[in-house]
């Protein structure tokens, strides 16, 4: 076993190809070798730890054994769970997370350089059980594993909608299950300031009037995260996205206006005044307090989406810029130069408190010291420019899970693709990436359903070898992870179901569930512009909030349809009559008939409930689209080409079906359009 571990330490990650048999493991480990035997279903395991004593690690082992229903700590006949590790891992030092895991009929062995590797091995062990709840067994296996990137994060945004500690904790459990190791905690924005400050108390008294974390609660979250091998990076967004700061301390403002905490969403372009020493004095007080509260050496200062309009329009600030040469070639004042000067002052403060400054890619520019870390959200260009300029960098572009895009779309982006225009030394500066979940449209009730299980796809991209790219296999395993997360207490499946039951109000909920599961919220930021005015006080309890970010029912239907039509072009107009095509046709027809017949069942409820009435057109369109696809399947089965008239009418109907309603859309319309026109 020691020889295997030494080989693991020596092999480069690029040498590992995707294992052929991934079972329900997600992320896919670097190397997996399955045996034919197994650990007996009722066999208990007794932990034997060989390494520096650590109460948190011992507790983590106990949690894993309890979840596996194999805790034999006090049993005389228990098999060994042998755990060997060299030292206690320190996340802030990017200590090793690699591990070796072996399961045989005689017990389980884990070897790792650090306790962090043991935690990652335990997460894998929890995904190994096969069979059912009554007869679950651990298959014989040997796994050698290591992360591709050291920074694998999730941004949680309680500034827009406050997230109680219980929500943060269960999402930390989910992060640990898929080996994410950075919680990026976005704690301030225009709509809120969410941490108790003892030196500037009006920040949380005003900015956190509808919810904030006490410093004791922060320490509780930090300890909970540390016990799961997760570091916590706080973000206090400056100089823009700062209306909540200005509501508490008006002297920070760039004009003479007074502000309240913003009740609306969007980019407000309200910024602190970077020309006054009093601004830096106040920031220094806050940073002195918060850098002491959050022990991680990285500290995020935001820096995004400030277009500088308040600075340009203030004669005093504009004159300040001209006097210091902050002017563009055309003579206009240069807001970016002023923000860079601001960033340098903030960086000096954070350096004094022994912190590394992290900021969004807008802070990148000439004169920014290389110590600053760049988080790229606008594209790969900023990521590559940062690495070339000597900065460490983190990718979030492509991982914005608040946009309601598919897991596959988040699975595709790679922080360092094969064609990345970087030298080997520059590639080392790419730390990894973060899934970002902005919470304008996610409160504490539905938050989990907007994050999971799609974020697990990002987790795999950041942990597994670059060769792990099988999308259908990812989706298969995503389903298993979804069930696992529910067992950990996540609400991603339960909360939408509870919303539907509330909306049904005594009616049979099944037809409403069928409709909701065939819908998706409109993509990207279109929800802001769909005829419904949202504020921070708008309840998120409509059908759009219960609809899945990605419809699994439609995705599975589309996958089956693609498989059915994946025959040589000569056969597309007439399907071969094989057992497999008959099974696929039967599955497709069963689903289409359920959708086709659902409108008659759900319309009475939609018409009775005023908040549901806006979804009635989409319910009708679901019937129309399903009927078109049933007709097309009959044509294919009989080898009868679709007439030009039928195709033209179908296209027109499908275009109508693609129109959104109630901030939702019908993804089946696009699936059917592609099938009909291929």
C-alpha cells in the first residue's frame, strides 16, 4: 500500500485518464481499480487512526461511519478502518489533499500525507455503497486520487437574501461531499451588510436590519467549515455595490445624496468616495476587525461593476483625478485609474494585516501589484491576462449557476484548457475556480434547489483530471449525488415540493408537479425584464420558484430522443424495428402522453388560483408540443416523410411555444424543434 501511495505522489495528474467504470463517484477519482469481492453488508468498521491526534478528524470519521451505518467503534468483532496520515493539513497553506483508499473484504485502509487527504477519502468512501438500503455493501476497490486544482469554491451570497446559519452549514456539508474546499462568503452589497461589527455597529444595524451574523455565529461557521476541510474567504465589496455601507455611514458617499439600503436589484453604480482620507480611515477600522475575525490569509474586496459615473459627475472628484494625471488620451477623466489607486490603498491595508487581496477582474490593470489575486467572471481573457501579469487567478466565468443554465454548460469550461495561451509557469498561477450563486432570486427556502446538484458538475471539473469529460456519465452520477445530498439534509428536492403543495391548496398536486417539472426559469438575467417587478421584499413563492433550474424530465426525454435518432441519415425517415428502438419509442410516447394529457388536469387549478393563472398558456403549449412530437414519432416509425405543410405549421407552433410566461419557459419546445428539423 505504501508503494502505491509513493507512486501516486510521483505521477503527474495529466497521466490519468477517465476510469471506464465510475459507478456513482463524483468527482471521478484520478485512478480507480475495482475488484470482484466486497465488504460484507452487515460488517462494522472500527477506526484506527495513525497520525497526530485531531478531535475534528476523529469526529469526521464518526460521521462517515454513521452515514454508512457501519460504526463499530464499540464492537469487538468490527473490521479495521485503518487511517494513516503524516500531519494535520492546513487549508490556508494549500496543503496536500491527495489520498489512497482501499476496500477489501477484510476492512478499509486510507493513506494520505495530511488530514485533509483523509477528509477527501472519507467523502469518496461515502459514495461507494452499492445495493439498496436493506442490503448495502462496499465493493472491493483501490483508489488513488488527488485534486487538479487547489481552489475549488462556491460563492454564497446572503447580502441579497439573508441565509441563516443552518443554510450555510448544510451547504458546507454538500460542498464537502463533492470535495469543494472554499466557501466564498459575499457578506456585503447594495442590499445588505451581514456581519456584526463592534467598531462600526451601524453597518449591521442598518445594513443587516433584516438579518446578519453575529461574530459568534461567524466563528461557529468557521469551525464547522474547518472540520470539513473548507476554508472561508469573506468578501466585503468596495468601492461599488456599497449602498448598504453608505446608508449606515453617509460620509462615504461620492455625492451629497443620502441612501437607504437598496430595495431593488441591478447595478446601481453607487460608489464610495476614494478621494477622502476619511473613507480609508473607516475602511481600515472595518478591515482591522474583519481580518482578525476571518483567519484565512485571503480576503476579497469585490471591486466589480463600478462604472465611475458618480466620480465623473462630481466636480471635486473629477478635479482630483485631473490633478493626479488620471486622464485618458481624449482628455476625459479615467475612472479606472482612480479605482486602481483605491485598490492600491486597500491592498496596503490588507498587507498590513497579513492578508492577500482578492478582487473581481475589474481591478486588474496597470499599477496593480502582483500580490493581488484576480477572480475572472467576465471571460477567459481576464484570467489569462492576470496570469501573464504575475497574478494568481480564479475562474468563475462559465460557473454562474444563478443563470439557470444546464449542468453540462457548467461542466464544459476548463480553467486551463488544452489551448490556453499560457506558459507552464503562468498556468501554475491559475488556482482553480468557483461556482457563484448570486441570490437575487434565491431565498433561504429555495436556495439549495438553485445550487444543487448542478454545482457538483463544477466540483468535478475542478477536482478530476482534464480527461474526465463524459457528459451522459456525469448526469448519471449527478442523480446519485442528488440522492446523497438529500440524505445529508439538503432541501433541493424537498423545498420545491413543499411550494407546489402550498400552491395546490387542496387540489391534487400531481398535475401541477408535472407542469412545474417541464418548465425552467428564463435564462441569464431575463427574469428582471419579464414584466414582473421584483424587490428585496418580493416573496419567492410562485411556480417559477418551484420549477427546476434544469428540467430533468425534459433532459432525459431529449437524451432518449437523441439516442433514437442517432442512426445513419439514410434511416432517419424510417426507424429500424429493433427491441431497443421499440423500448425507446415506448418511453418517449409514455412521457409525451403524460404531458399531452396534463393540461386538462391542471387547468382547473391554474384558473382558480390567481398566482398560477399566468402559467396557463404554457400548460396549453405543453400539450401542443407533445402532440407534434407524437405525430413526428408516428411518421418516423412508419417511414412517412413529413410534408412541407406539416413542417411549416409545426415550426410556427413551436415558435409560439417558446415564448415565456411567468418568468418561465418550456425547454421541450427547443428539444422538439431540433428533432423535427434535423
